[in-house]
C-alpha cells in the first residue's frame, strides 16, 4: 500500500510539474505576443465583442467553440463576427483545433450579406479537419478559390470590357480563372506535413495593401497579390466560420490582432 501511495504521489507531482511548465510557457508566449504590438480580441471567458448565433457558438474552457450537432445541421455557412472594427492592414494570430470532419475558416476584409444573418462575403483563410484546404485563400461568396496551398498568385485586373460580366463567368471548378500562379512555396503534400491533425495549430495572417499571406505553424502556405480593383476589398470585418456539412467542432484560442 505504501509503495502504491509513493507511486501515485510521484505521478501526481510529475503531472503538476508538467502542467506548471505548460502554463508558464503559454504565459510567456502571451507576453511575447503583446510585446510585439498585438492586442487580444477574445477574452476567453465570454462572447463580449463577438456576434453570432448562440446555437452554434459558445465559450468553453477558455476557447471560442463552434459546433454543429446532429440536431443543429446547417443549411448555410454561419459566422461569429468580431465587433471591434473593420481592419485594413493588419496581422492576425490565433490557434485552432478542428475535428476530423470539420470545415471552417477565418474571414477578413469581409462584409455582411444583406438579408442573410451571420453570413460574410470576403477573403478566407481556409481550415479543415483533413487538411485538404488548410492555408489556402478562398473568397467566401465571391471569386471562390484564389490560391491553393503552396501557390504564389497574382489576381489580374479585369479588362474594362469585362467589368459588367457576372463573377460566374470567370469561375471554373470552384476556382477563379483570372488567378495567375507566379511561384511555388512547395508541394501541397510537403506543406501539409507542418499541420497537426486533431491538435492545436497556429495561424498567422499578414494582410498589407493588396497582398495577403497565410501561415500555419510558421510556414507560409499561400501568398496572394490582388490587383483586381473591381472585386478586391482593402478593409472589412473579421469572423470565424462553421461550414455546412456533417456534425463538427472547431475551437479557437489566443486571438491576437495588430494593426499595421
């Protein structure tokens, strides 16, 4: 019995040491992020400063949680939207964890869709549980896929004669055909190796002028320069998404913003 007590005591102390080390590491990372000029935009306790459908969004264990259950299946994508402004040039950092069948994204420079509650139109840092799309640049309710993972892309200006054409004219296989691939960041499969499935990953958006860079865990996944003056947006809202599909769960934490 004494031997068992000793083992349990040592195990408890080991767990306590590990938990303390993790807590200190997280606190140090937060202090470093703040020192770099970032401001926290999610308090980890309430949804203050955010607006979304409470059927799908809540705060749990310090995380911003979006969840679809078998009884709350969506018929369209829904967002929770930050109410603190419409940033123009900025950096955004956050950590996310998503279920295997999950589909989500971080929208920015976006606008509300008239008549559709909690919907956004604009650029999106794509996220999904199978990491098929994670890191690519997708325009929600707009030009669709702008850059796949691993691509450096320039979105070309539309000729004057084409300005009145509907967007669908230039979309094929859910991708914008006026996107010119000008370089490579690496093969998609190789980049995918940097993304952790079912665990926390760090997203970093650098959005400055007409250039948008998406990083995951410090690795650049897509790089878009938008010269399309008719369709591009140079400022707008920030929001995170739960996507139409099967039951899923996505969590966000440590959401930090720095205006440039």
